[in-house]
C-alpha cells in the first residue's frame, strides 16, 4: 500500500546508512558503457518466437549503445539483462511501484512499461549515470544524509523520480506537494518522512 500520506517516524539507523552509503557509491561509480555494441554473434541471433530482432541505437548514461533486441523487450529488462545496469530495479513489473524509474530525455518513465525499441534515438539515464565520477548527485547525497531509505530496494527509483520531478517539472512548493508528486514511488519500508526531508533539501541545491 502506498503510504505517502500516512507517514510515521523511524530510527536513525546509523550502521545501515553507512552500509548503504558504500553500496550507493559503488553503484554510481560503476564503469559506464563506452560505445558498447553487441557482438556479431548476438546481433545475428535467431528470431524469438518467430519475431525478428530490431536494432536499437540509444545513448545510455552519456554513452552510445547499439543493440539487437526483441521488439517486445522492455527497457527495464534490456538495461538489467543486456547492459548489466542492475541499479534499475524490477519490483511489481506492472508500473505500480516506481522501482524501475529511469529518465528518457530527462523525463521520468517506468522502464517496465517502456519498450526498448521506443527508446531508439533517445537518451536514457539510470541511477548509475547520476553521479559525476566519485561525486554523488545532490539528490543521492541528500538521501544518504537524511537516511531516506531502509532496505534500499526502492531507493534508485525514488531518487530518479525525485531528480526528474525537480529538474523537469520544477521544485515542489511544500511537503504535501512532494508527497503528491512522488506518490507513484512506493516504499514498502515506509521511509516516507525521511524521503520527503531529503527531497526538500536537495531541491534547494538543484535550483
């Protein structure tokens, strides 16, 4: 259940924050895909279920990528299984939880409902592409500073949604507006109060 409007307090979780901080840094500084192109063997793969593959040319986290994919493949599965970008999470796989949120040309989209083929010619940004080298994006840093997470599974989607919310749609004017605009991202651990605190502080820096 989405509890953005029914939030409660939680403990500080210092040891958890330290652990997740290290994990988040490791994710964000993962090597990028520099001009990655599928091998000739993969490119000439046989049709799947009688459906021939299509060529997709997309810029992922700033790097051009060319893939041969099943036209029915989702962007989520392509990012995770073909490009090994596991920061984008598969939650409900029905567009209801927001864990798979990425940016398509700067706008937040649910990658589990987006066909990889429709991303051809566009720019895709995942959680791995937010940081500038070892320097975290302000939203990532704010989530760590405010301990805006618990198990961490939904955190990449929360962060990607929050960044696009501010950059593409403009900063929220109140905590209530933050909750309303982030309502598509579910935190099953109910870390909503700290997520709101993180977004409120981060958007001041991002203006």
